[in-house]
């Protein structure tokens, strides 16, 4: 995990919190709003539809990589496993 860049870019994996749940989804864009409060658009790799837009303060960090015993695997390969692990850790 690493701090979120100034503005999320398309394709980056983001961790966000809504209703006390952590979600790991890929950024698909940023919605520019007239009021200046831009929203981050995300979608899970296995999902057809995007999530409701996220406020910037709901985004926690960017997921850089997942480290296992030996190799470092990029998030593309571990979406479901990593999100379940993170959710289990959160429930502890």
C-alpha cells in the first residue's frame, strides 16, 4: 500500500472505505463536478457496473503490490484473495 497520488489515474487499484467496509477496486476515471468536489469512479475487475462515485476522503490508499512468501504479485492476479484477506483482517 502507498499513499494516494495527487489524483488517481485510470487503472490504479485503490482501497476505499464506505459504511465500515474496505473495498479494493480499480480506478476507471475521475468525475469532474461543477461544485469542485470531484468524484473517483471505480469498478471491480469481476463487476460489470461501476461503483457509486467515491468522495476523495473515502479513498484510503493505492494498492501497489501484494507480497507473499517468495514472489511479489501485482494486484491484477490477486483481487478476490486480497480483498477477502483484508476484510478478514478488518473484522479482527
